[in-house]
């Protein structure tokens, strides 16, 4: 009798960093670069400011809440 070792298949190694970045053929990458550099994609934008968005949303919600309270008092419901 011979002993059988546990034969588990080797796990594939994740691709190295340069391989992860270059997944397209050069001609396809050139098409992507050309598309990204024209039209609306070529416009420089200001950085996203999440706190500003949060403040704007809070002002809108508070404003609508106050308006609904005033409307309810005016209508005699509240």
C-alpha cells in the first residue's frame, strides 16, 4: 500500500500590479484613451465635496419641513 498525499489544486496567484493595469490590447487602450479625452469627458471638474452636498440637503429638508408646518397651521390642520 502506498500513502496518498492530499492533492489539492494549487491556488492561482493573483496577477501582479502591472498585469492588473494593462488588461487591454494597446489598440483597444488607444481607443479608450481617445474616447476619454474628447467631449464631456475632457472637461476638468472641481473635486467632489460631500460635506457641501450634505449641508445643501439638510437646508432643503429643513426648509421643506418648515414650509409644511406653516402650511398645516395656515390650513388649520395642526
